[in-house]
């Protein structure tokens, strides 16, 4: 079987994308920025009951602005939304952004949708008073944008918990037989568990490629209606969220990108149980960098890309937890710390 993964097995295998991350180890939090080389068609689908977002209304297919200059995923709950301020300033200083009025002295307006996850209760130092770190972290993440980036305890996943396990940032990609590239990135801070009850196998195991998250088959797994394994037991509103971005190099309309985001949400359902709860803030962005046209049967091609995006997102969720490491000196448990089955 030919390995369908992209060269890096990261969302940046999609031509025209870079990712930057910045982490505040003292606060146990951070920011991840998905940065297109040029404004890219962008859409969003929010399924969690407690989302925290910025500029997502502007991504509707019937609004004025069709493209985004960056997408920001951040820890810090409502404080983390300030990361988009930093990225906006960074882009504006480089002359990037939407220009409704072109005149000397009139700055452009970068379009930077963002979403946040709750990591305020992870024991880090949040005594920041009037100066939360997120604006600075947003700038640092934009400055760090590159093809390669760290997985696990980094960026928006630095303070994340995936059920009872340490969460983190994961990413994955796939290339179709006719040359489209699809990628996904996830910051996993879910209420639900990413592994099946009674073992270490990921719910996403059927979609794994090349042993990218341990090569442990699900086997004959059974789960009762309320057997959620290592889900969180303290179900607090807005204390959980998985943030994600999927990307393709196809030329899509805003409405097609929205359908891609909707289909990609199924990747969370394949990888996390339960998901989309009232106290999750699950949000999936979709970016199209516009390098390749869809074929004569555009609806079928979009269906293929949406299905692959969901698979990539399931893989990204598992990779984020697989690569995560617990903070030193804490009681947090990482996947790698679980006992191996006999």
C-alpha cells in the first residue's frame, strides 16, 4: 500500500500554509497560529455548547469578507482571544489585510478569526493582573510560523487535557490519488476520552497510518452507553474544548469551505467519546488555499475532500495526545505514562 500521507504528515503539507506556536511554560498555556501565505477562503463550524470565538460571523458565505489572513487557536479561555489582537497587529504592520478604503494613512484590516479553549485550572501561574500574555504570544507565534512545528504539549495544547489524559496539539495530512492535499490540526482539550475503555488504544485507531500514534488496534472493543473510559468526571461548563483547523489546496467557494468544515467535524466524533457536549466548545475551521480546481463533478470531489478531512482530523486528535507529555511535578498523566497491557 502506498503511504498517502504528505511529506511532513502535518497540515503544512497543504501548499500555502505555515504554522507558528508560542508557549508560556509558567502559565502552562499557549497559542497556535495557522498562517496562509495569502488571504485564503475560510469557514467555520461550531458544535460545542460553550464556544469562545472571534470574527467567526464574518466567515458566513453571505458576508462581505471571503478570505482570512490567519486563524488563531489559543488557550486562556476568554483571555486567549487577545492572541488574535497580536496576530492582527503583526499582519497589519506588514501591510496585510482587507482594504475597503485604499488611501494613504488608512491601515488595512487583517481578518483573523480565532477560538479559545479553557486551561485556566491546570495549575499554571495565571496571576497576570492587567497583562495576560496572549497578545504577546500571538505575535511570537506569528513570528515563528514555519512548515514544521512541535506536536503535543505546545502552543494552544500546552495546557490542554484530553479527558483524564494530558492533551496537546496534533496534526496529520493525506494526499489523494489525483493530487489534492488535505491536512488537519487539533488542539485537544476534550471532556471525552480519546482512548477506548480498558486499554491504551485510540478510538481513532481504524484511521491510523504508518503507526503514527502507537499502532495499537482497537480489537474487540465494546463500550456501554455510559462507559466513557478516561473522560473527565468534573463536567464544568466551558472547561473543555477541542479546537481544529482543516485545510485543502483546492479552489473552494465560501459555501464549499463551510461544507468541508461541517464534514470534518465527524473526525472529532471518530476520535473522542463523548464529544460536542454542552460544556465543550468544539470549533472546526476550514481553509482552502486555492491551488487546484475541483473536477467536473465538483460536488463529488468536495465529498471526497470532506471525508478525508474528517479522517485527518481524527488522526490529528490522536497524535496530539500520543505526543503530549505531562508537566513536570504535576499529577497529570500522559498517554505514554499509562501501563502497557499485559
